[in-house]
C-alpha cells in the first residue's frame, strides 16, 4: 500500500538520501521495488547506488521519438539546471577530490571534506580571471553547489580562525559520472578556455 512508503517517497522528492540515515536507508532497501514501481507510474526513476551510499529521484528526459509519440507528455516535476562552465569545473574538482579520498581511504568512512583553499587551488587551472573576480565567482558557485546538494558547509571554529570547510556530498557523482569526467578531461586537454560545450545539464 502507498501508505507504507509514502513518507519515504516524500523524503526522496525533497533531495538525496544517504546511508548515514540508517533507519530510512534500511526502509528503502526493503521497499525499493514498490517505490520504484510507484515512481515509474508518475514518470520518475529511483536511482540507488549502494557503493556510494546514495539514493535519489530523477525525471528522465524523453527522447525525441518518445516526445513525438506522446504529444501530451508528462509535465516536468523536477527542474533541470544548466550549469555554467565555472560551476561545472567546480563539480569536476569535487569529483576528483572525492575519487582521491576513496582511493586513499583506510576505513569505512564515506565522509569527504574539502577546504576553501583546496577549492581555489583546484579551480585555478580551469578559470582565468583576476583574483577579485575569481573569488567572487567562487563564492557564488559554492553557494549554488550547496543549494544543489553537492556541498554541505561545516561550521568553522572562529576561536582558532579555522578556514571554511565543506563536506562533499556524493550526489555530485550522479552529475559528474565517470563517462562525463573523461569527456570533460578530453576537452580540457585540447583547450582550457571556457566553452559552451563544457557546461553540464542536471
């Protein structure tokens, strides 16, 4: 019955669910088939990645053929976002940092953190701008990444003048897949100037 999993569906529609939420993650594992079937009826897809400890809902874009066959179509329930070159590069830096963390991890911890200085260092090779403009753009893009669920600010200890730090959320692996990462790197080897082709759609 829908009542059995309605709260979990509503939670997934609010944003990504991680296995650190042990109670809801266990419920999701138990109800995965029912939830997937329900979401499919309204044009949505449940994406579950046990390796990343990540679950989220997406609305697949219809192919041209599907759109032609069904002129009425389903309205978009979930907004699509066109990411700028700069924000795409920020996500690439996050994905690269996350991959390095996973490769070097010696325990079961999935929580990966990055400092403001590490973000700046990672982006300097991709973004050509004067220092003032670069920092202002980074501030804006970091906030967008937070809003999209790719970063979570960590409360800094002002008493010891701790620099800003963020947790990288694994939803970024759904945007910057291994295939997309290879494609972006290939284009960057050819040129390091901002181009429309380097933008990413979410």
